[in-house]
C-alpha cells in the first residue's frame, strides 16, 4: 500500500509498541542517570496495554487509533510522561479528525498540535531538556517538509530525523523541568529519556509510512 490509512496507522502503533518494548532497558537506564529509573517500564506498560486494547478494538480512522493510544497511555503510564504523551496523542488525534488517510499537511498539523499540547500541559520551553526538545524540532521539520512538497513518507522521516537529533542535543543541557531538574548541573552530560522515547515513537510512525 502507498497510502497511510487506518490500517497503516494501526500497524505503526504496533510497531511503536514493539520499538518501546525493545528499548525498555535503554530508556530505563537513561532515566536511572537523571530521574527515577522508570521511563522504560512506564512506557512499555502503556504500550503493552495499547496492544491488548487493539485485540478487541477496531479503530475506524487514523484519529481513532491515536485516540485509543492517548486514552490508554493516560490511564496506564502515570508519572510525568503518561499525561504528556496522552496529551500529545490526543491533540494529534484531534488534528486528524475525520480523515481516512494521512496527508503531508495533516502530519505537520498533528505534530504541531502534539507539541503545543505538551508545552501547554508541561510548561517546558525549548532547551529545558525534555521531550519538547525532540517534539519541537520534529514539528518544525515536518512543517518544512510539507511546505517543500514532500509526501507523507518524507514528512514523517524528516520529523523522525529531527527528533533523533533533538534528543541527542539534550546531552549538554541542564534540565529545568521534571525530576531531572532536581539534579541541577548534574543533569548535564546525559540524554533526556523522554526525548529519546519521542524519537523512537516518531521513527516507528515514519517506518510505517510507505507512500
Ligand atoms: P517521571 O519523571 O514522573 O518518572 P517518566 O520517567 O516516565 O516520568 O518520564 C520522564 C520524562 O518526562 C523526562 O525525561 C522528560 O522528557 C519528560 N518530562 C518531564 N517533565 C516534563 C515537562 N514538564 N514537560 C515536558 N516533558 C517533561
Ligand atoms: Mg522516571
Ligand atoms: Mg516516576
């Protein structure tokens, strides 16, 4: 298939769950360095619950699929990242409302909405060493790729690349939000775990794009 329809979105969600499960130990290790060491467990628990829900639910649209992710993460992840990712997926879902398949414009709009939702909820600014440092550049790259005439695959790939680079760029930053901020200067020199999980999630959605 070369369209990013409901089936493609559901398969990307499954891929995201597998990606998070496969990187659970790494995400936990990153959170052990500057947090409380539960980020991998938190997200793996949430995405496992997503897979269980998908056994009995049949999302009718890409927006439905993302809404299922949002509500499940909100009720199962906890911590700082649960409500933040829940908000991100819920806002993205709202941006896609009604569409049968993704378009470059919708992807850019969904990522901007996700970023705005996370910022509204968590009040982190760029450079605070949070998932915003991956999601913000991802939204900007998606917008630029869509404006440049890129297809859904290119827009999602640009977003995933920017998120990965944004996550890596958190290393020299001092955390100003979340648990890592309690460490002050000792948070410098480590990747922010939430930025890394954001990069993995976007990589999964990009890999799901075939058109
Ligand atoms: P907790 O810190 O409650 O244990 P997690 O370990 O699951 O939650 O998630 C930690 C991640 O959440 C951080 O690495 C960071 O990316 C993100 N985070 C924490 N606070 C904020 C915030 N206010 N805004 C954006 N992201 C945040
Ligand atoms: Mg934690
Ligand atoms: Mg915790």
